[in-house]
C-alpha cells in the first residue's frame, strides 16, 4: 500500500493547481469564519471516479440552496475535477484508490452584517489516499450502532439534503455515541424520534426480507444510499423508503450503514443488543457482492489487503 508524502500531491485552489503543502485559505474566508461551505466526497474504484456526475449535480443543488455562486458551470467543474485526479494518479498504487473532495465556500467575508456573497467563491478540490483500515474488520464482524443523546437538526432549520461542512452537531452526536462504545457508529434520531442518519452516512434495516431506509425528509440523499436501492432492485430484493424508529432497528434482521469510502458497513449490534443473530447478514453480503460486481473489484478484499499482516 503506497502512502506518498502530501507534498507530492496537487490540489486545486480557486483557479490554480498548487502543492498540497502550500495550499492556504484566508482566516477571513466564510468557511473558516462561519463554517459556511458545501461539500462533496467522491471515491474512485480502480482509479476511476464513481458516480462523479451525481456528486457534481448534488453539489450544485447544495450551492443553489445555500446561495453560493461558484462562477463555473457543472461541466467546467467536472473537467477541473478530472484534471486534479489525473495530476495525482501517480500517487496511487495499483491496489489503491482515493477520495476526491470538493469544499466550496462563498469566499472572503467583508466587514458588516451581511453574509451575502460579495467576493468570488473559494473552490477547493483535492484527492487523498483512501485509507480503509479503520473499517476493514467490520465487513466480517459488524460494528456497534449507538443512538446519541443529540438529535438531528430539523429540516425546517437546515435541510439535510444540503451537504455542508457545518458538521459540529454531527461531531457532537458521534462523540456521544463513543461514550458508550469507543468504536461505535452513531444512529442519529430526529426530534420526533425517527431514525435520521449517521455522522457520515445513511442507515438501512432489513426487515422481513425488505431493504428499508429513512426517506430524505430527515437525512442526506446519499449517493451510496441511491446505489444500494438500485442494487436491491437489480438483484430482486424488495426495498422501501420509509420512517424508521428505534424499535425497527432493534427488531430488524440486519442493519447496515452506507457511505462513500466503505460503501456498506454491517452493524451487528444496536445499543448493546444483537441485530438479528448477531452476525453479518446474507442480504448485506449479497448487496456488497453486487456492488463489487458493479465496479469490477472486490471491495471487501481491498480493505482487508490494507491491514498489516
């Protein structure tokens, strides 16, 4: 597994490709001052970006609602993104892959009460080695899903479909779950007690053979979430978007998370109780296999090969 020095990678910063070690953003940027930025994270499979067009489409929807003008079209940003990836391909080993991350803010803030955009947007695009070691063991043994005390921000205040970098509420919720188990993955509930999402992913439950996930009323419309729903249909598994409560996860046959880096992470415990028989379930394994077939590589095997012998 290669782990090149960060100095060898190039990042895109508002019109320029610069060495990662030299990339700097002003302390007066809205991303720093207000946590005011939108984001996307795409991953590669076999060095090729997965569903980049979908990520760019969602990014532009987020920017529209957040009233950030990037000063570029989706087509231009896609071309720049591929240029950044090409510039960093040599930093990936044959069995490695990478993140492709977009962070876009409304730029420098001028003094005064207004936060409307008066300067060019700050556009940050970088790649980073996809380190899967922290998730590798969960493919076989499953993780522990825990509900924190904190609740998801209501859509009336901030719609979860806007993928943004204002992540303090998620970070606190994740920290609360880890008070129960240092390796826990959080299942955040909304203010009405319905399952919302994970800090960095979506939540699924397999109930009587049906693949169920919360509607986007209270969670991000994840690209990995979309992929699982499409794979379920392709392999003949019934699926449904619906409201889920804690009871549904306690009594589910299987529970799993979806997110860009690991794709599918099984959960074999929920708040200390076994999910189903306490083992990674057959539906979860079937969906992981279908995803591996879709991208032409062994997703689980790649993560396991990163583990030290």
